[in-house]
C-alpha cells in the first residue's frame, strides 16, 4: 500500500549543489548535476567509501531492528532512492512494515515513487519536509504510523547539515519525545575524529558549494543520545557497528553511528 499520494511538483534548482545530490554522486548514482559533481570532486577520496559504509550501516541497523520486532520506521533525510532503500530492507524481513520517509530536496520528491513501491502487506509514504519543523513531520507521520507502538526514527547522515544555531539537539529531542517506550533512535553523523587531516578539505568543499556542514567530535555527537539507552556496541564508528555478524577488518570511517532505545 502506498499512502498520501499525490505528491506536489516543485522546481529543482540544479545550479546549486545539494547534499542529496552530492551524496548520490558519492554513491555512484546518476541523479546529480555538474554543481554537485564539483563538490564531490573536491572532497577527499575517502568520501566515497565513507558514504558507502554509512549506507551499509543503515542497512544493518534497519534489518536488526526489523528482526527484533520493530515494524514502524520514520526516516528523515532519506536521500535519493538507492536500492535497497530502507523499506526494502525491513519489508524483506517483515512484509507488513510501515515506513514514512521525509526529505527537503525537491529532487528526492521527484524520485519518491521509488520509495513508494511498498510490499502489498506493508505501507510507505513520503513527506516533502524540513527536519527544522519536527512537529509538522510528526503530525503528518501519524497518518501512517501508530505512535502508541514502537517506532524507529532514523536520522542518518542528516544532522551534520544542521549548524549549532539551527538547534540539531533540540530538534532531535522533540522527535524522540514523541516516541513511546521501546522505540529507537538510529543516528549517523559525520566526523573527522579518525582522519583529522581531511577535515579542512571536506569543510572547504562543502563551504564552496554553500552547503553548511558541521562535522562533530565524539563528545558533540553523544548528546544526541541523551536520556536513551545505546544498544551494544554503543556509539562507534560506522565500520564497528555489527550485531550477529563479526565486524570485518577495520577501515577508517567518517561517521559515528549509534542505535538507542527509548525508555
Ligand atoms: C547525505 S544524505 C543521506 C541519505 C540517507 N539518509 C543515507 O544515509 O543513505 C542527507 C539527506 O538529508 C537531506 N537533508 C539535508 N538537510 C535537510 C533538512 N533540513 N531537512 C530534511 N532533509 C534534509 C538531504 O536532502 C539528503 O537527502
């Protein structure tokens, strides 16, 4: 089932780079433009591997949640559809799972049909929305998700696009406060802790594209999980978050990740 159609049509400004399209370029996708490619090409080489490893974390964490009985997901900062998308991962385990996606890039909206092909037993919806308005997202997500039962909230590779003055911690708190006990926060966040020598190059590339980027240190990422119970292995680099599967040989990572349970 697909909910919430039809979607609005919004103009796409391809003259300016946008995080979703730069990320698409890094993942080897085709939904990006010269302005995005220029940012991608000026990023350190490691950025491509970091993007792929972040995406792989999203797959592992979502599958783990589905295997552990979570069947409702709210994914904000979804990105341009890249198979497998979150609903494909979780519906392969729980066909009745319901997934609400939200992103503020009109190009993601344009490709939303790729996110809306749900399993017949489950349901997906897409919201064109900005995480800076968390209450509006929650209000609309209620149309598909039942907030009296556990929901997994994914903020994956999103919050580093919110500078401190946009209150990323307060926004996360507002979203988490709407979740009942037994829900989860799944978060990944850009960091230069493992490769400080690449910090400046990364920040300069995004700055030139007028994309705000605020990579954070471990102590700056920890507060996103305040009041929540991190599941093992805790707040770690993307290359270290494994459950049943043994972690492969370690590579450096540009992302901190964590999955935490709401009390
Ligand atoms: C790096 S991509 C991550 C995509 C996906 N979550 C993943 O990790 O594979 C970041 C996404 O966040 C979206 N985004 C950035 N700022 C946003 C905001 N203020 N509100 C909603 N989405 C935003 C971008 O459009 C982009 O699709």
